[in-house]
């Protein structure tokens, strides 16, 4: 009788286009010794369209026309083993999102989305209810037949590591290992993917390009990579903050200096690095911010001349400091890019200058007759969030054409 009921149930599920694997997956599923996944939620079409029409405009401060969602989406958290390259390949466990269209399809193109800077440990893809940027990607891509994956990065999500903010090797490892883990999960779900696209905003733009470099190095085909407001060269960006500030620079640029200084101290093993950059007055509260301990954000000055020690405003000192030398290596465009790339930038972006936003194309085109694989695309007079909101539907159109 039990077998009969189960058989009838599975038949009904298939009639309605629901995979029995999806329907019964409410607990933790162990795929291998280092990979497991769990069902989180199902977001229906109405919820996805609310994200596109109401929530994203509220987040971005701009109204953009998005293609409406046409299918519901099932969300999963993948937990997987990885290693930290900067710490001698120290083993670690981290997490990421898998969003699957809730249809009867068996093969979908995949978008790997790399998220921007966050201030809460769980404002990341696999905690999508806390991540407005991830919600937009789910609604615009997974709601239209793409699978979406997104690494939480080391130190965020479920990770117990310190945050690896703008630590290039660790970002490459976390994102690459999620691609591999997600394919194992898809195989367990009896699904597959025939195309891989990369996309990222802000910090995630840097991570996207770093990830592309890693994937090209190991020979994994990428059908297209797109970014918005990408800090392609962190040294050039920071030098601008310190030496050539703009009148409309964002007040939250202090966070980039704070998070990177502590992350580099931890990941590259340079004791006292953050304290060498940050003034005594703000060091303790800055450390609380990095450690995600309770603090009042208003207590951290937005005046970089009060936050940063005066010697760092001397370009020669900055270039030769331990921090400056590490930041100089934080770039994600100086290689011969073989995949199609589009870097979207905003002309009034309060964080990323047009020069930095265009840097990968400028570098690529400086090679002989020019590497035409890399294109910089203006989103017009858009802010940091506005650039992202405007770029996303353009990413979709471009990926659809591939």
C-alpha cells in the first residue's frame, strides 16, 4: 500500500511539472563528503515581480523596466568544502546559493552572481531574504529560466573565518569551488547546465573578474562575464580617495579602507597592519565593524583624514607601505582576457570612477591592435546602486543573445 501511494504521488507531481526530488527535499541532502544542500524556500511569480516593481526601485532609488518573471523559483543553500590560498590552503567550510527555476525543465543556463560589500554577516546570497541585490538577480534571471548561484565568500554566510574582504585568491577559490559544488548538486537533482555566465556588482564586480581569471586559467568555459561598478584596480581607487577626492565621493568609502585593512592583516598574516593604517581614535570601533560586533556606525568618521594616518596621504609612503604593496596586487584585469566581457559603469557613481570602471577595456585595447573581448558600457548618469539596477536588465539581454 505504501509503495502504491508513493507511486501515485510521484505520478501526480510529474503531471503538475514538479520534480519529486524537489518536492521531498526539505532536509539536508549529503551529495559527497564535502558537499551538501538544503531547501530554503519557494518564491512564486507574484513575489518575484514585487521585487522587480517595488522592492528594487526602493533599494536602488531608480525605476528601471525589467522583464517580468514567468516562473517560480526554488532556493537552496549549498554548503561546501574549500581552502584558503593565502593561509597555505587551510581547509574551510563555506556556503552559497542555488536558485532553480520551478519548472519541468532539465537543463538551464547558469549565472554565477558575485555580491557587493555588505555590513551584515548574512546579507549574502544564501540568505537571500536579507540581500536586496540577490533578490533582484533571482527575480530577473531565475524567474526567467536561468539557474543562479552565488558564493557568500569566506567570513560571511555560515563561514566561521574572518571576512576575506577583497582578498583575491580567497574570492577566486570560494567562487570556483561553488561552481564545482553546484554541478554536483545539479547532478543529484538530475539537472544540468549548458552555459555559464558571470555577473557581479561593486565588490562583486572585482570578484567576478578575479573569478573569470581563475576559470580561464583552469580551462572552464565562460560564455560571458558582466559587471557593474567594478573596482577593477583597488590601488587606483584608494589612491583617488586619498589624493584626488571628488566632491561627491560616498561617505561610506571609509568601509573599504577598514574592511580591507583587517582582512589583509588576517589573510596575509601581517600583525598590526590595520593599526598601521587607522588612527588610534578610530581603531577599536573599526575593528568592531570588521568583526561584525555591535557598534554605532555614526561613531565612525567619514572624514578619511581623521580615520587614516596622515602619512598615507603621501603617495610615495602609501606605495611603499605594507598595506599599499598588498593593495597594489588587488586588481582583476591585468591578463589576456579570452572570454566576452562587459563592464558597466555609471557616470555619477559616488564610489567607482569612470576611469576605474573602464580600466579593463583600456588595458585590453592597449595590447597591440587591441583585445576586443572587453567592452566598457556606460549606464549614463547613474549612482552606485543606480548603475547596478540599470545594468541588470542589460546583462539579461546580452546573456540571452549568447
